[in-house]
C-alpha cells in the first residue's frame, strides 16, 4: 500500500529496460511456490502491463553497462541490481541528488544511498 500511495503522489517512473522481466520473474516464483493464486497472478500481471505503458524506460545502452560494471566493483551488488542502479544514475543525468530511488532491496538501497540518491522504501 505504501508504494501505491507513493505512486499516486508522483507517477513519473524511470525504470531499467529489464524491470518488467524481473517483475515477471518474481511473480512466477511466488506462484510456483504456492504463495499466490493463479487469479492473483493474472491480476498482478495485467496491472504490471498497464504500468509499463506509462513509465519511462532506460534502454540497455553502452553507458549503462559501463556504469554498472563500475558499480559492481564498488558495491556489493548482483548484476541485475547494478544495472538498475546504473539506469537510475543515467536517468538522473549522473547527478543522483536530482531523483529519488524507490527500492525494497536493502543491498541495492545501501548502494544507492552511497551513490547519493535519496532512497524511499527501505
């Protein structure tokens, strides 16, 4: 509910090109583990599709890869998280103080804070 409230307050989203795939992966995992029903998966997937039609997507350009590789050397991140953070950094035009970083992953949130983002969510 907190994320929905946050979204209602500011619906301009900048997301990494692979975000939708990462979301589907998480949804499929909880479905396989029996944590959600198939009808819930359908509702959530449809909602994700609608949301993806409104966000600004950061494409997998060479500069994102270059920044992500540096972040992997500097922070304790997984590759996908480094790409997420690099995409945010690029969306902020390399000035992390200009955007808030919404995140529910502690490791990624810590790296984002160290890079100068104001982190919301954790």
